[in-house]
């Protein structure tokens, strides 16, 4: 859910995470992103990418929005905003889904965590969900969700706050790293599972600190996203780096997620794109009886069929397709690239692009116009990379 693109904001207008100084001290090169000043790289994009694929890396993702939704029947209320059946998950489970507008367009993508029945700060027990939303959409998403759910008696709060730290610990060594810190096995925590843990080993400031840990990520690797308070988060960041975990920036986060064919909001989907067009039809559960915003539009599109679809492309040469580059079929422009990069893991250029449904079949020979030249490309299966 992040890319290394600059948004053109002046430094004075940019927000900073609680780890801003720590990322600078670690050698992070800072750029504007989604209204924040974030590290795009540390040792280098390829080195960070390979560290996550082969060992372990840690990302500061404290710019992301984290909301707590509380109230009896909160899942029923939230169900009206998403096309995925939220009752397929239970307490300690989570799912990836999208928020839709009435036309079926994607307002944002998010993860919904079912926390079950919880005791709140007011001492009252009620149903609880946690949402993690994109930084660029956080304010708009929060306002819109409030407008939809608060009249129904749902309480919505900023779970992270101004000083909370959200870290992504990713890579094949991530489970062992976290297990050493919490002093317990995480083998029973499945993908998209989550639980509250206590840091029992390490820096004094972090020892005994509580952490909300979810087995989720944006890299295609095993790993965890960890929400802590400021003091514990700062100590954990320093401890991980001192232990040899590579600090990683937005650049590697983008190449990793693209190899895993994970969508980037604003590039690969937006409010004018439906989940069916974005090859996210698996998120749309029209068989469930619940009404949700955008359902009628998706029912019509399902019946009529989509005219375009997001596909994966593998380029034959070394030229890199970038966002907005034209896609050609038989010499005619038929679509455009939404995301593209050179894959460090695969050693080839890869891209996501929208093309007509007639050109979306696996094996279809296309081309991408790069600096005035038509570079051959083939529609391939996604993801480009899958963890072995």
C-alpha cells in the first residue's frame, strides 16, 4: 500500500512519523509521500529487497491509518460498506477487502481485523473491529466511515494516534525474530491471524510492552505488522537494527509488493475502477444476502461482463514499463500500465496494466511503448513471485 513516488509537497507541509529521526540516523533518504516525509531507501533498494526475500527487513509504516470500531453489531454495520463477507472471519482473524462507492468503484483497500468481544476504555464490553487503511486516504476514509456508522451507534477512534508506531517485520526470518522477543512460539498464528503479545526480551523500554501483532504484510513474504506505543516502538526499531535486521524504505516496499502482484491504490485501482475490473473479483461475494454500497452496480457488471481487466505483463527486454505507459495490441493502443519495475528476484521487467478483456488471456502477446519503441510483453499469471 505504498510507493516511492513523491507527491510534490513542500517539506514544511509534510507530516513525520515518531521514527523520523531514527530513520534519518539509520541513513534513510527521505522523500515526500502521501503528505508524509518517509524513507525511500537506506542501504539501497536492491539490497533491502533481497534482505526481505532472503532474511528479514523492517519498515516504518506509521503513516498508515488504524481505526478501532466498537459497538454491538459492528460487523453487521461494517458489512454494508464492503463487498466481502465479513462473517467468513471470526475473532483473531482478518481479511483484505475494499470500500466501494455507489458505482462499484474502489474508494480504498483495507484490512479488517475481527477482535471479538472486548472490554473498552469505558469498562464496557462490546464487539470490536480494527481497520488498517492507506495513508493517502486516511482522513477521507475516516470521515466517510464515521458518516456511515456513527449514526448507527458505532464508536470510531484513532487506534494509533499521533505517537503510535506501526512496523512491518517481513521476511523468512521474521517469525524467529519475533518469537525471540516475545518468548513464545507463533507457529499457531496463521496468515491474517492476529493477537496481543508482550515483548519480554530486549531493550528496557520495550520489555513488557504490549504489541498488537498481525501476520500480515505487503511483501509476499511471511511476516508481521506490529502496532506499539512510541517508547516501545522506538526501542524495538533500534533493537531490530542492532540485531542485524535491515531497515527498508518505500522503494523496496514497492518492488516487493509488485512482484507479489499486490495492488497499489491510486495506481492499480481507484474510485473509477471496480473490483471486477481490477482482478479482485474474489473479494466480491454476491452470493451473500447482505446489502452493501455498490452491490447493484457490481451485479449489473457481473451480468454484462467487464470490458477491461488488470493483467500481469512480463517484458522481454530490459526496458522498464512505468505508470501511464501505453499498452499496444497489434500496433494499436489498447490500455496502459499502472505499475511497473525491474524485478530483483526474477531478473526481468514486470508490470500491471489494464487491457481489454479480449487481450487479457494468458499468453497474449502485447507491447508497451517505452521512449517511442514498442517493447514486447506477454500476459502472464499473477503473482509474478510466490514464496516457496
